[in-house]
């Protein structure tokens, strides 16, 4: 499994489970056409209240 496939699986799982999240970092930047030298990915998610 490539890192892109792993990331896609994580995103699909979070969406399937209804977890609000946002992809940030170099991977997100590259997807928007702004190249970065690194290839890291961070994902922010919203915790349930309480």
C-alpha cells in the first residue's frame, strides 16, 4: 500500500464514520498545486463534546 492509498483509506473511514476532519500539510498543499519539498500530511479532527 502506498502512502497515498493509506491516506485515502483514512479519509474514507473518517467520512464513513461521520468524523469531521481537515487535511493539512504538504500533501494538501500539493493537491492545491503549491508544491512543497516534504510529503507529510496532518489531519485535524473534531472531538465530540463531553
